[in-house]
C-alpha cells in the first residue's frame, strides 16, 4: 500500500512538472504586448518623434508650447519602451496649439460669472510608419474651471499643467491604445 501511495505521489509530481513545462513553453512562444497603460504597440515599433508644438492661438502664453511639447514627450517616455528621437520616428507627432481662451461660465443673477473656464485646443497630426491605417489629424480640446474671485495669473500655471496632462493622455490614448 505504501508503494502504491509513492507511485501516485510520483505520478502527480511528474504530471505537475509536465503541466508547468507545457505552460512555460506555450507562453514563451507567444508574443504578448501587455502594458499597464493599455498601450498596444506592435513590437516592430521602436521609436517616437514629437515635434515642437508652436502656439498659434490668438492669446499667446509664452511657456505653453514648451510645456505642452514636454508633457507629450514625457508621457511616451514614461509609459512606453519607445526611444524618443528628434525626427523620423516610427510614430511621429506634429501640430500646433490653436486655441487658448478664457470664458465666463455659471453666470449668476447679477450677471457676474461665478466661474471662469480656461480652454486649450491643439491640432495633432499623428503618423504611424508601420501601420498607416492608424494615421490621423484631429483637434483635441480640454478645459479647467476656476473661481471668478481668483486672478487668472495666480492659477494659470497649475491650470495649464492640469489641462496639458489631460490633453496628452487623450492623444496617447488615441494613438497607441486604439481609443
């Protein structure tokens, strides 16, 4: 009886080892592109180039072009394994900032605005050298509200940072997560 028990234990272990070898073999033979960001970048895409986005809006905030461009570059270097190059990347982004507006919202009974809204719009042309079906040119727009009792210059830098983060996440999603 002890010998039968040992044979069963040995057979169970052998079966478990065979299962793990089969599992490891099947996983290593598959190419999985998994990312916690949801990005689905094919393995043949190795580089990204992001051109400077000039500010062509009617209101010019001097640091906006640089901060937007850097935020877009940062999202690709931090959330993908792509190498950032100056020009000719497998993925390429170019465009411009086309809108920078402040408008009153939430008008109160005394015709004064309770809130103001800062809106930034960018035009983005995306080119994927490896899959031209994914190319696009479109406008992205995001906004942030602030109290009318606040001076825009006091909150503007933080609003721009928040809006840039939202815009670049939208661009990232549309270009590499098939959003």
